[in-house]
C-alpha cells in the first residue's frame, strides 16, 4: 500500500517537473539593483518588462530598504515603449505614494524625471525608511519595457 502512494507521488513530482516553469509565472518581470551614485547618494533601479499577453506589470516591493531622503525619480521607456501616459506609483510601507502623484502620465518615448510632491507641490526631498513598492498601470503594450531609477541620499 505504501509503495503505491510512493510511486504515485514520484509520478506526480515527475509530471510537475516536466511542465514548463512559465506555466506558473505571471510573465511580467522586474529586476532591481542599488548602486552608489555619489558619496552619500544611491540609486535604486527597477528594470520592468510588461506581460507578453496583456501588457500588465507586476506590482513589486523593493528588496533593498531605503533609509534616507528620496530626491528624484527618472523613468526611461525601453525600445518596446509602454502606452503613452502610463502611470507609476512608488508607495512606502504605509501605502503612501512617496512621489505624491508626480509619476502620472509618463511619456512613452522620452526619459523624464520628477521630484517628490506633497499636496501637489514639489519638495526638495521626501523621508523614507523601509521598503517601497513600485506599481505601473495604464499600459496595454505587450512586453513593454520601462526602467525606473529612484535617487536617494542619507541627508535632505
């Protein structure tokens, strides 16, 4: 009896391992890196590719916590451009958009930068302590690419 269960389990494992890995994946991809920009200043870079069938992007939490002041975000559409006027939000652990809406209506072809905003007014910097989450919406171009760079420093 135990042998039947063991054989069944091994067959099931073999079947699951033979399935393409992408069968469970969302097909949307985001990679992250942090680099030093200058003394006391860093860049958190998200490199994003939209889903190949529906153009959606996965919402992605950073793997690198920020302990400092965000001073600017730069968006750079890739060779497969996203839909014109696509939107981004970067939220902190409390769910607040640290850019205050400044990353709405991005260009599908041009690199653009924005400063954080509070109540519709640009500010020099915005204090962040913890992980942030990037969300991209309003895109319908399959496999569109976007790079998002978030510049931050240890002092305002």
